[in-house]
C-alpha cells in the first residue's frame, strides 16, 4: 500500500530536549516536505526536498533542521524545541509533476508534538 | 499563510442535503487546485483536483467549480453523509517548475442526523 509513515504520532517533550520526527514514503517520490498545522492557520511549509541531498527552507524554517540522505526518508529535527513549536506536523511527498502527473501531495497521518 | 482567526468557519448540513464549501485562492498565476478532506486525527486526503483550463470537474458525489475571474473555488458534495464530516481545505499551485502549494485555512463540515 502506498503511504507516508511518520513517527512518533504523539510526543510530549520538554524545552531544549532534541527530538527527531521520522518520515518515510514507499512511492519512490522525489519530492518530500514538512508542514505544521496550527489552529486557524493553513498548512505552513517548514522545509522541503526536491531530491536526495537537496533541501530548502519553506515559510517557517526557524528552529528546525532536515536531512535527505535517502530518497524514501526525510526526518525533521528539532535541535532545541521550544513551546512555540507545539503543533501538529505533517510530512508529505509527491512525484515530479509533468504533463501527465500533477504532482499530487500524499500526506502522512501527522505527529502531534507538545513542548512543555 | 495569513491567519484568519482561531476558529474555522463551520458549515452545518442536514444528512442527505447537498453541501457547498467555498475557497478564495490567492495567486492569479495558480493553475492547479486540489480539495483535501481532513478527518479528526488524520492527515489530509485528496478528494478532487482541477486544472485552470477547466471550469468544472466531477467525481463521485463531488464536484469542483473554478471561477478564475474572481479567484474562487467551490466544492459541492451531493447527498451529504455522516462520513463526510471533516475539515475541507483547498490548495493551489503553479504546475510548471514548482512543487510549492498554498493552502487555505479550511472549513469544518458538520453533518446533522
């Protein structure tokens, strides 16, 4: 089954304790992206990757890091989490858009992070 | 994304009636649009998409209408069912040369029994 898998789904942590949220896709997609979702706001892009070893900042990258060492994995790293990073996080992937493929985004189930 | 407040607009619909959810998109250069459904505790799921060279596209019980003149998108759900209760939001992008989507804030659909 084609899917995007995130772990953990739920996490409560404390300020300053480094954490990593993993994301893996089994669709051989080139593009992967991380979003955060907060009440009343649309999905906001944190970082994205257009291919292995290629990453770039989205709209809200501060306080986050990513890596793309393999095509299927795109972990999100919070080196020193702060309470304003409490949010619902989504990983997504898509194929390269072309005339036949619109590049539909496939989302993971989300990771709810609480930073105390 | 610009904040529109802490509370999502809510549409309450009687089971069996038709639902219409609206979205104003922001970029006149956008040429591809998607509607997503997000159920509580789950990730967004693709419902239907439309390219800018179309005004209307129909799926199973869903229809998307695109009005480029006023930058407006709507999702129509026929014979709304309890399982349709969710948050619905639109997304837009420029197909050529970018993967970047712009997402709307969403509308909560409540189906009344």
